C-alpha cells in the first residue's frame, strides 16, 4: 500500500488502501493520515469523509466526526451521516439522542443496517430499556462484515434456540447447549 502511494501519490484509491491496511494493523495515526490524504484528493467524496469519520471516532475526535457527518448529510450517503452522528451521541452518553439518530439512519437505509441496530442496542441497554435493547442486540448475527459480532453464530451448525419452536429433532427431545459468547 505504501509503495502504491509512492508510485501514484495523486491516486485516492491508493491512499484509501493504505488507510485500510493501517487500520487492520491498529495503527490509527497512520490510517488517519492516509484517509485524510484521500479526502484531500476527493474533498466531496462521501466515502472519503466516512473513512475519516471511522478513524476519528476511534480517536475520540468527535468535532471532526460531526463536521464531516454534516457534509455527508448533503450527499447520497446521508443515512450514513446520521449513523456517524448517532455514534458520537452514543460515545458522549447522550443515549436518547443516539437511539433516535440510529433509528433515523436505519429508516433512511444506512449502509450497514445490522450494525446500526446493534449500536442502537448499546444505547438502549445503557439506559435500562432492556427488552428493546436485547431485541436490537440480536441483529449482530446478521453482521457479516464484522466477524467479532457474528462469529459466535457461525460456530455451530445446529439451529439457534427459539423459545417458540419445540425442542425436538426427528421426534426426539433435543439437548440445549448453552454457550457464552458475549
């Protein structure tokens, strides 16, 4: 990725690839620098703005996130701008606001609805709205982009427990495996 940015320093895709590689290595400062170079080359790109938002969230630079989210709201990725604003509200413990913003992002068709539901669950659980929170929390099993959320669901080939389905397999009583996963 570094070699690509040296060979083509004006190529935003090279900088995005470099940023992604640094993110996977948990090198937040280098990832941010790469994403910011991408954004400098594509200042109106919602994708570039959202890449910077992702790392700025991790670095707790919420002012940057909100500034870029406001810009994203003026693009075809407005729903993802709402998701960023919801994340900032959640991290600032403004949970009621976050819950509303997550729902707006979901309703508007944000890029990653399963993650938005799961993120919404964290705010619901934080303020004691447990029934809603646990229902939203179950959306993590649909999140295939982030294995940390869905891995536990992919580990077993038996069906998940469903309180409404009889616990029988082929006419025999079934065993219930209780497995800690979160």
